[in-house]
């Protein structure tokens, strides 16, 4: 539907209606000393450095590394000479995304499984700058090399998972994706109710100069999708 630009009043009404319809789901896990970290990585430490009663203000010192909590892996994380987190174009961080829950099985997620799951949910193939968000759990699931190569062929902007990592040593999935300039978002909090949704993902990593990655706030925006219809009591 074209935006009615011929009248400032009509444009304002259009924008307000869009905002009212919008549903925002926070996909970020909170940072705390209890935050899950990848095996071998240092835990989060937080110490108070100012108190309101004593200093007149409240402040704390965070001890975190670049890949803790919900975070983004930049290509430089595993690719020599790859883009660092501060080199990412903002336009790459806001894009359509397909969300699927594949946590009810074990073993590596294959491209065949992804395609079958998309068809089952009547979802389009994510491609050309889209993101794929997969709920795989923190246990027996991972992403296969085959699936990673398929994502590269589809020219995805990035892969997001709710696990600490899409794969383990020697991190070949990481290398396949990052060498193709894709982003990897790890430790997302993906609610099961988003299964089968098409959303707009907003990824906001800290702008760390020269960073191999950074903690990020990540949102899913829903406007008129299946979940939006359900929330409004319409036929899904």
C-alpha cells in the first residue's frame, strides 16, 4: 500500500496507525553474573562503583567480553581481515526474518529439514538480505555444514540461534557463514509463539571499535503477521 504523502495530516495518521499495530518482542537475554557463557569463557562480573547514599548517583562496572549473552559475531571473529563489528552498515541490521522452532529433534539441522519446515509452515524461502532465526535449544541440536552452505547460497544477511553457538570445534559452520560476510547472532531468547512468523529483526550491537563481535539488544517487530492477527482475535 503506498504511503499517502500528499497530505501531512494523512501521513501522520498513517504513521500512528502503523505504530499502534506494531508488536515488539524482545529477543535479548539479560546480562548478569548468571548469564550463560560458552564453555571456557570468563563469566560476567558486575561490581558497584558508586552508591546513591554515598556518592549521589548509582553506577556499576561491567566485566564482559565481546561474545557474552545475546551477541553478534562479526566476520573478524574467525576470518583474518574480516569486517569488525563497527564496520557493519546499519542497513544490514534491520531486515525481514523468518522464525522457526526446530527444537523438537536432535542432531544437526540440515538444509533439507529447513526447506521442509518452511514448506510445512507455508513460509517463503528467506534470501537476499533476510535473516533466519532458529530455535534449536541448548542441547543436542546444531547447524550442519550443508545448512550453512545453503544459507550462503540464499544470500542471507545472518543466522540467529537461541543456543550458545550454532556449532562446536573446529567451528566450520562459523567459518562458512562469516567468510561469506554473514552475521551470526547467538544466545537469542526466541519464544515458541514466534514459530512460523515473518518479522522485522532489529539488531543493535554495541559499537565496539575493532570488535570481533559485541553484546546486542535484538528485537522482532510484528506488523500484521500471523501472530498479529491472533493477538487481534482474527482468523489465523
